[in-house]
C-alpha cells in the first residue's frame, strides 16, 4: 500500500493556520486511511477529535482531492484540484468554518438549559413587589450585569444591549406582579444569552445565577441542579 506524504513545508503551513484559527493543536490528530479513489493508496486525514470533524488530503491520479466536513453545504464535500495551493485554500476554508462552528453558541441547547433552570412553582402569587424588594432586585440586577461584563469579552454594542435589558427588568419590577415578572426575566435572559453569543456552559452559569438570586421570591430555588 502506497501513501501520500505531505511535505514538511505543507505540514508547517497547516500547523500555522491552526494557530490563526485560534484552535488547540492538541485537539487534532493525523491518521492515514484508504483513498476514496485509489484502492492501493493511503492518504493523510486531519481529525478534530472533540467533534470528529475532518479534512482528508486525498488524491485521484495526478489530481489532489479535498474531502472535508463541516462545510457550507452541510454534506461531506469533495473537490478536485491539479496542484497544492487551491487544496490548501480548501483547508483554510475548513479551519475557518470549524472555528466558527466551535465558537457559535448552540441556541437550542441554551433554550433547553433555560427551560430546565427556570422552573417556577405552580402556586406563585402575582402580588406586586414591595419597595425593599424592588431595591433588592435593582441591586442584584447590577450584580448580574457586572458578572456578564466581567466574564465576557464584549463589544460596546453588547454592553449597551445588556444595560438596556437590565434597566428594563428593574423598571418592570415596579409595575408587574411576581409571576408576571418571572416570565419577563426568563424571556430577557434568553435574549441576552443569544444576542451576546454566550457559550452553552456560560449560558447555563448565567441562567443559574439569575435563578438563584431571585429564587426566594417564589418560595425556593427555581432552577434544577
């Protein structure tokens, strides 16, 4: 069985672009597997182990073949090139897609986390908050705002968005009953998590913080562990 061997210069270019994508080299592994086009040829395949996404440097006769996933079309993608440079450009595209995939929050998972965390007790009353309770809410909302700003590397636009939403919650606590206000808290918390692109773990931590600081208004914790 023959093998396609990448040159050191090609391997170094691959290594450097993983740096450019701000990905961890230790998450990748090189393997050899049979070519999809030649029965007596093994070709190198770079696998991102946490996701099992991959880029395969295949070969078909004198041509080079890129096979990779994920990609913009959502299927295993193959394209034939006559020489190295366009195949390396395919690899660059794949790294960019992979990097974006890893940093984009999973909105469905975040929403599921929120539904598990914000579990209101069925007998919550809808009386208005007292003045001292409104002051407590205002103070805790500032703590939540500071948590988000300190934890995330946020743009000025995102910080402004958070401040507006926090001010909105503080203002609504003066006019809404406890049960109605909880519904607003859940909706606004989801909006914040989505708009500032919190990761699944960061979103879960954020939701738990929100749930815990206001839990006593509803007779105990409103989140699941």
